[in-house]
C-alpha cells in the first residue's frame, strides 16, 4: 500500500509543479527537484504551498532543506500525513 500512496503523492507533486510552472512536467521519485525541474527557491516554495493546501498540512522549512528529489518530498509528505 505504501507504494500506491507514494505514487499518488508523486502525481500530486507533479500537478502542483505544473500549476506553479505553467507547463506539463513528468516526474519520477528520482527526479531532482532543483536540477531536473530547474526551479528556484521561490518556485519551490510556491510548489510547497500548493502541496500544503492540497494535503492540508504544514511542511517545516528545516525539513524541506533535506529534500532533493521528488521521492524525498513524497516521503516527507506521507510521513507528515500519517502524523496529522
């Protein structure tokens, strides 16, 4: 079941990235957010805000500092959702 949840989370991350970037994106858990999506910190924060609204949670900035890939972000979101 964990993989299905992660896949859905990756899909939501892609949806949020598309909303912020205004273009289609293809993401996998291995996608490097900064390098592969070429997002700056402002765009990343906008993506995070979209995800916070979608999942109704708050993603701590100190935890975001450790996020490099889409998989990292999906794992963090899933972890925060289970604690909520």
